[in-house]
């Protein structure tokens, strides 16, 4: 994998988290699946670029919330 600027990667991860949050707010039958996929993508990216420790707690809490909501 090519060298990634941590600041650029962090911004992309933050945007993915926001997209996931917005998917939950927008509703629809598949909102949980879409949000989960987006959060999982953010978590994968964070791990791949070495920012897992920074973002994992926030992303995992959102994934847990989806499970608690029945998604």
C-alpha cells in the first residue's frame, strides 16, 4: 500500500463516520446495514493506515449501538 498522509486519512475516516451517522438519521429499511458497512469501512481504513487506536473506540461504539437498536 502506498504511503498515506495521516492527516488526509484521518479526514477521510471522519467523513466516513459522518456518512454512517447520516445514514442512520435518514431512515429506510436498510439504514442499519448501510451504516454498519460505512463504519466497517472506516474501521478498516483506520487499521490499514495505523490510526486504529485513535478511531477504533468511536467506531466500535457506533457498531455496538446498531446492534443494540436491533440492526
